[in-house]
C-alpha cells in the first residue's frame, strides 16, 4: 500500500511541478504523508479509484468542495457533453452565459448583473477590482480566506501573522509588491466592535468589505446585520464570498438563509459541480464599474462553464440538494460525537453540517488524525479532519464510514489518550497549512 503507483508518481511530480500539485489542499502531505494514493484513475458519485484500481469511498472534501452533487453527475456531464458536441469555443459568444445571468439574478433578486470567471480566486480578484473601480478607493476590509491573488496575500506585508486567524497562518508574502502594503486589512469574524473600529480608522479610504457570510461558525446575532447597516450607511460595497458556502444549505448563496443582502456575491467551486465556473453577481450600479476598468480573459467565455453551472443549479434546486447535504453532514457530526463519547475522547466539532470538521483534543492530535486516515485508507475510505457532504452520500454510506471509524478508534484511542500514537504509527504527521509549503 505504501508503495502504490500514486506514491511513486507524486515523488516524480515533486521534481517537475513545484509543490507537486496545483492546490495546496490536494497535496498528499495534507492528508497522509506516507501512503496516500495521491492520484485517481476515475471517480463517480462518492467512489474513487486510484492508479492501482483500488476503490475508496470519499469521506474527505468532495473535490475540495467542488462537487456537491457528487463526482461525475450524469445530468451535469450530459450538459457538458452537449456543449462539447456543439463546440466549446468560438469567436461568437455562448448563449448559456445570458441564461445563467438570468437564473443567478432570479435566485438572488437583489442582484441585477453577473460577470464570469472560472476559479474562486479569479472571481474574487474581479470583485475586488470592481469595487475599487466603483469607489475609486484602495483599502479592502476582509475576513476569511479568499484565494491566492496579490490583493489578498498583500495583507501579510503588514507582518506575516496578519492572516493568522483567517484560516491560513504563517504565510510569507513573497512575490507581493511592497506597494500594496496596507491595502487589505483583516477584521475578526463575529466581532462587530473590531469591524467598527476599522471603519472608523480607515473611513473614507475603504473600497469595500469582503467576507464569507458563514464559515466555521454561524454568525452571532447582529454581526452580519451590523456590518450591513454600517456599510449601507457609509455607501461601502459589501461583498459576500460564497465560493465555498454557496450551494451547501440551499441552491444559491447561504446569505439567502441569513436574510442579509450584500452588494456583490461571488460563486465558484460547487457552481459547476466539478467543471470550472465562477460568477460575480451584484447590484447593477456597482457591477457596471467593470466597464471603467479592464476585466477580460479568453477562457472566461467557454461554453462548458455556463452549461455546467446551469445544469448544476437546476438539478440542485429540483432535488433541494441543500437539505440532503445538511442531513448527511449532521449524521456525520453526530457520529463523531457519539464515537468520542464511546472511546472517552474529547472532540471539537465545527462547521455547518455540509462543511464539517472534527478535531480530537489530545497532545498529539495531528498525528492521531494522520494515523486514523492511514487505518481508514486500509479499510477503503479516504478520510480527513474535514468532511464535505454531497448529494451522492447516502445514509448507508455514512453508516459504513462510522462503522469503520468505530473500529479504528477502538484500536487507536488507548494510544491517543496516553499520547503514544507514535508507538503504533511511526510516520510523519500530516501537514496543517501554509506553515509548511515546501
Ligand atoms: C471562501 C473562498 N474564497 C476563495 C477561494 C479560492 O477559490 P479557488 O481555489 O477556486 O481559487 C476559496 C477556496 O478554497 C474559498 O474557500
């Protein structure tokens, strides 16, 4: 197992691809530094086959949150095949772009216009450009993670700990021009006073506010409402980054459930259920500022992206997929809780049910979770500290997963409790974040 074809290919990849992969969260070191299969030959529903044709059930993060309907959804795939059949790229435009703009604005009636990109980071950069063009100002107040772009990472020019507490601690801002220092300033989620003090401090220099409406915890009463009230009063555009929260609990932005309307909202990841697609939607008076600047890219015009998004949104809505994602995520969270009680482990659970995380509170917690991933892999499951539910996860899959986890914790919990996991798992612990990029 430890010498599977994926392990060997990843060894080769690291020599010719810096970092080995294109996304930090897909690096094997993030899951299981020794033995993770790393590559897939095919995937369908929640099943993944590695390069040795071993099959696993995926209880990790569903293509890093991209596939809420499951891998290779037949209806989305059919729409994509149809786009390919009729030609994916052309000098003329894909009419699906217009239908998608209408559908997105139908789902989010506060919005009047849409622009597209293909990834979350790109779309967030587009949104930031639009609000800066609209306001003529530079400073962005933000909260949470928003991608790899200069506008965001520049926050760490003020000190490499600025992004600590924004999901990604310890990131050096190498390669970001010093001139951007002070243009992106973080605030703390659920701390309205912290936000208010920054608005007071930067007042008429603020281009906009960028935040995820929900991430690892639900907003406390008055937090989002307070931000909305202040931004409205001061005419500061409020942008909800729904790249990860969108299409989780409902078939659109999670803000619709929270009853707070932004000025712009950004979608990616789940929007195309595995096909690259991202959208920035917003109020026409702000979105029109896209015309004051240059926002344009060849492959933002392909037909597959909007075709996949239309098929995804329509199916998601028809099936009320968000309800299923919540149900499955809730079952898994409850299962973690029950197993913690059964084996006397303290477990911290966070996240909305479709984006669930668990963490065993123990001195060598990270090694324990790595050992668990190793055992679960042997039993035919891809697992991690995070679980993103999909429409393809059935209750029976969750039972199988929790049974396997039960057996794993039965074996490992005595070692976890006595801080001696290394005795049974003498391998490196999984990496935890940007602290270890190399
Ligand atoms: C909230 C949020 N914004 C932006 C991004 C960046 O999206 P992408 O990885 O598609 O560039 C992510 C990715 O995890 C995200 O979770």
